[in-house]
């Protein structure tokens, strides 16, 4: 019974090692290390004429503008806002009150 338990543990460890090895061989080391775009340069915008797409384009442009002015990438700006305690999910859903919106705009505009 004990030798069977040891065999199961060894088989599990072997499977884990094989999975990790295959992920690393498939360039898993570079996952998440993409190039950050310069927010001061034009980039591809979302196509479409729906209100949702228009809002997305406006938000992306505003984030790029604020990131450019603060000399950081858009991703760094968003992470910085999250670290400062801004509820970005709530903001994306339009759930900010006037005071929270004023704070967010002040941070985005560097004031």
C-alpha cells in the first residue's frame, strides 16, 4: 500500500516536471513581457460607430494623454492609479461619484 502511494506521488511529480518543461520549451519564459507602447505616439484605435466603441476610444485617448504628460506608459499609469486606491472596475462601469471622479481627473491631469 505504501509503495503504491510513493508511486502516485512520483508519477505526479513527473507529470508536473513534464508540464513545466513543455511550457518553458514553448517560450513560456517570455509570457507577459510584451513591449509597452509609447503613449505619446498614435496607435491603432478601435473601429466601430457604436456608443460603446466611442466611449472606449475616448477613455483610451484620455489615458494615453495623461500617461504621455506623466512620462509613463498607459499600463504604468493604470497600475499606479490602482496602487493609489482607485477602484478602476467601478470607474469603468461609470460608478464613480462626483468627488471620486474629480480625484481621478486630478491625478490623470497631474494636479
